[in-house]
């Protein structure tokens, strides 16, 4: 098997790591404008060859993953068209699909293209943050073209399954409508809310000082790459504009209900949202990365955090983040501990409870 990558950031690097793990004999060829990430991938044993340009090194690939920014992928398609063989499948990992499918149709490459969107990610970017398990048990949307053969789609779906993602075949237009609601609009809301608090803050910055707990949780994704999200919004602007209009209408209704003191309507707002939120899959995956975190009661005394961290370290458990929760409006405990993986979180809970720590799960 031979796999090509154009771009090797967080998503591309994570897919490459998964392929290397499950197909150790595969030949992986990668091209990127960022040479340092390619050299690191070679050093890590993930990538075999890093050509200076897109050339015949990619001609006999089984699959080529376009992992560059959305706006760049169309140019790479043009460069790949004259070098690939008829059986090569080009795919992408973009969060929007209509734009890339339109470009593929314009170039007459529909028989060689199957769109893809691994619905996993992080507010972090770049190859250095990639990890094999990033796409594990995450939905991986597959969007065939009108001329994709059933055999090619089935083979690609089987391949995605083999690297432990969960393939979901969708029409590309439906994909863009769905992601506008569950991914793109939340990013806009988070970013606009952060800016609103910034602009509405008191002169001495009290809002910023106490902005923790719930506020930081719901605005976490505002830390994502501005360049990436600008391109996502511009390539899915019609769907986002439509659903944003619906959201603005709902906010106006809520404001009217508040002004008119419609207590029953406000109660219904919170009750219906709570019930629907609680019906979401507990271990579901999506474009907004799941957070593996626990909270712990802790007495304010010297060495308390160091002792807890030492206990976890001695059991080979890596921490992603640890810190004091100063605003505990929605959180019972004092200490917040975040992990990279679910398994590490579960092990930490068992170990800390054996040491008589009081642990809260969310």
C-alpha cells in the first residue's frame, strides 16, 4: 500500500500515524509547505519520503489525502491530475464539502475523488499535536461524487474502518448543512461571545478575572485557528447564514419573553434544552473535541497538587492540564485535571479514589 499526503498538520499527521500503526509496511509520501513538520514525521518513522514538489512520487498511490487549508486544495488538485493513475483515490479532510466537490467537477476528476471529513480535532494545530488515536471511534464522513464507483466507495469505507474511525456515507450537500449547525455556528457563537464579554467588561476587568468554569467551557473552541475558520465560513457561508438567521430569530424571541416576563416560556427554554442535551450520546464524537476531565476536592495546603501529580505520574498517567478552579458556580470541586485520553482519565479516577480523593465526573 502506498499513501500520499498533501499537507501534514493536526488531522493529516493523525491519520498518517494511524495508517503507520495499522499498516506498518505501507509507504507514506508527503508534501507540505512546512518542511520542518515533514522532517519531524520522517524522524518519527511516520513518513518514508518527502519530495520537493508534487510529482510522479504520487502517481501510484492507492489514496492521496488533501490535508492543506481548504482554499489551497483546489490548486493541489490541478497539480495531481496529470500525475495520478486511474485507480488512485484522492480524498480530503476539509470541514466543508460543496466547494471542493465543485472544483473536482470543474476539473473532471469525479471518478478519482471521494470526499472525507474526520469529525475530530482540537483547538491546537500542527503536526506536533497530532496523535494516532485522534480519529479513533470518531465519525468519519465520506462524501462520494456522482461518478464514484460503488466498489471504490466500499473499499474506502473499509479502509477508514481499518484505522478505527467510524465511516458515515453522506451526500456532500447534507454534510455541509449538518456541520453548519453542529460545528460552524458554535464556533461563531463562541467567538462572538468572547468578544462581547471583552467589550462589555468593566474598566478593571472583573468579567475576565472571574471568567472560568462554565464560560471557559462553552467558549473553548474560540481558541481555534482564525485562518482555518475564516476559510470554513467562506466555503459554507450559505448554510451558516441560513442557520445563523434561525439562531438570531430564537434569540430575539427569548429577549421578547424576558421583556414580557413570560416565565413559562423561559422555563421551557431551559427544560427542553436540558432534555435534548441529556439525550446526546455520552461517548459520541464530533467536530468539537471531547474533553477528558475530572474535578477533585483538595484542601489548600502546601504540596497538595504536587502529591496528586506524583501519584498519577508514578502510575504512568500523563496529564494534559491541571489547575485550580477559582469560579465554582457550576463545579463542586477545587482542582480540575484534564487528560489526553479517556483510558487515562478512567485509570486516574480509580487510582485517586483508592487514595481517598473525592472525585467528580462531568
